C-alpha cells in the first residue's frame, strides 16, 4: 500500500530469555537468547548474543529484567 516513506518494514518479533544483565557499557541493556533464532548455548555462547535495549511496560526506567526472565521484543536491524 505504501511505496515510500519511513518506518520499520517487516520487523522480526521474538520471545526469548535474558541470559546476562551485566552491561559493560552501563546502558541498561541485556543479552537475550531469542527462541528459534539463537539456538542453544552450545551453538551460540552467551557472550556472543546481541545486546538488547530494554523498553519496559512500567514507569520505572531503571528496572531491568533479571536473568532467566522471559521477554518479548523485535529486531530493528
């Protein structure tokens, strides 16, 4: 319908589990293993997972999901 314009085209949504919340850059990011995308820990070690920016559904900006919490997200790249 839209041939031109800006925005996110064909975003890839996922459900995953937080494996690391110790962001070395202190930018409130977490490493998430997206189910069906990142495989097992034997295939992709935790340290090789991408860092995810957290957008919380509450009013506490500094609240991050903890390790082993399931999360919902989308890839923007």
